[in-house]
């Protein structure tokens, strides 16, 4: 009977940090601009959040200003407008996220089904263009379309014998206008993101489905949408973290200081801005920003925990 030959045990040593960096130097160099961006604009300014707990004075600076604890947070909570501001901010962001993602997915899938490459590129460019238009120009465009006196749509409605409502005096009309304008600006950007994810799919799955006789609708339902599921979840988790942060540029330029529209258009950012214009209290505005960030952080944690409970593979962490 032969004796068992003992096998040699190979001790695996984890590569050093320097060797790992050297091996992945190309990927690290590609990520370096994004790393520097977040380091400079997100992490280095973090100590400045201390201003939310001080009575900021210009001559003393942030850290030498008198500490006042949570007094600055009372500005928002004791205003009597917090409920309305939270409702408007959250509902607008929910509409932006849900309707926006639905349209972006739909247009990305439709673009993918088009065979003509030239038409695809032209359509992407035209859809992407509104994203780069300034909110100031967008507000001017909207004003010249729906202004009661000389707006294009107003004149068109009157030319057929009807009466155009005074939109700038009707607060109930503005949720639809703001959501429509936001979707017009942002749908092209999101469509390109989803379309890029679709083009990265394994084409052999589509070819196999076509050979098996699957029609376009079956390929979309059973291949495209399941493949896009991780991208949709990740983008949703990123978006849900800013659910308490409104698009100040869009809201302020469209509505301005028209108090007749505040009931349905006033969000946290516009309210804080108007207060800042009167008092120039940077500590209070920093407190509001910190409140939005902390709440958004916990919302992301909760949403990620929920996704992890359903399917750990799709969670962020």
C-alpha cells in the first residue's frame, strides 16, 4: 500500500498596496479626475458645516464665531411653512424621479429598437440639447409661450376664439408646468445614460432570442428590462438621497417672487433664498442645507437596506 504523499501547502500572500496600485494604474488614472472632484468639492469643505451651529461673524470666521447649538435650525422649524415646503419639495422630486425614469427608459428602449444608426445619433443629440440650456433662458421661453398678454400660446388660443387663462395668477397650473419643463430638460440626459447601458448588453442574448422566434416586445420584457434593473436601482438610490433638495435654478427662474404661486411652487431652497435676501444669515442657510443632507443620507441608508433585503446583489453596499 502506497503512502499518501503530503501536498505542499502554498501560502498565498495578499499583494501590497503599492503593487495593487501599480497593477491598476490605468484604472486609477481614469478615476483620478472624479476622485479629485469629490475630494475638493465634497470632502474638504465638510468642516465648514460647523457654521450651522454658530452665529457667524465675518471678522471672526467660522470656527471663532460664537457657538449657538441648534438655534439656527429653529429658523425652518418655527417658520410655520415647514409642512408646505416639505410637501412641495418631496412631491416635485417624486414626480421628477418616477415620471422621469419611466420616460428615460422608454425612449432608451425605443432608440435601441431603431436600426438606422444615423437617426439614433441625431435623435440622441437633439434630446440631449435641452439639458445644456440655462434655466434663465428656459424661463424666458416659458414666459413668452404662456404669458397672458402676448404669449405665443395665448395669442394662438385667442385666435381660435377661446380665452387663455391667466397662468401667472393660477397656482394650480404650475405643478404641471414645472414637471413638464423639468422633463423636457432632463429626459434626454437620462435617456443617453440608459441607452449606454443597453448598448453594453451582451448582443448574443438578443440574437439567440431572435433565432428562437421572440418578437420585439418579448425581447424587451425578458432581456432588456431585466438587464437594466441594476442600473435603474442604482440611479434611483442616488436620486432618492436628494429628495429634500429642489432645483433652485429652475423654480426661482420660472416663478420668481410671484407670491400668488407660492402655495404650489415654494420649495425649501426658494424659501431660504428669500429669507437670505432679507437677513443675509449664512448660519441659518447652512443649517437648512445640513438638515437636508442628513435626512437624505438616512433615506439612502433606508432605501439601500430595503433593496438589500429584497436582493443583496443590487444594493449599493
